[in-house]
C-alpha cells in the first residue's frame, strides 16, 4: 500500500504545473524604455506585450527628466495584462548628482566617493 501511495505522490509532483512569480521589480530610465535587453527579455518571460509596456511606461514618464532611473513594480495577471507602479527615484541617484560622482565608492572603507556638502544635501532634500 505504501509503495502505491508514494508512486502517486511522485506522479502528482511531476504533473503539477510550474507557475512562475507574477511580480517583477526593475529600474528603468525615465522615457527610455525600449524592447531591447535587458527589459525586453524580462517582459517576454512574463508574457507581457513588450511594445505596449514600453509605450505605456514612456507615456507615464514623459514629464520626468529623461534618464533618471525609476523603480518599477509590475504585477502580471493571468490574461497577460499588467499593473505598472512607478515609484520615486532612489535618493542615491540624487546624492551622486549633487556630488558630481558617476558611481559610488569601490571600497567604502578606504575611500569617500560622495563627499557632499551640507548645501548639496539641502538641495537633494528639496527635490
């Protein structure tokens, strides 16, 4: 009896459909969504219409300065529709802009890549 039960359990595991997560988080530059990599393959894996997504994202970010990284959360529904939530840009982007640095410190214990003055921080806080 136990052998037949274990065989049924193994068969059930094999027959179960693999369901990928329906949630995706990514950073996309404002107004610069394109169907090419890395965004296109990410959307393609979720079966989202890539051209429609890029058009929708670029339309929603047209009032924002082009190139600012916008964190996005995409929830995919079973009918291939999606819900796009665009949040505020990360504060590290504004700190780097104020300090004039293109990237952060490679080794934070040895170097200070972002030596921002107080008035730079005030400018960032105002944004």
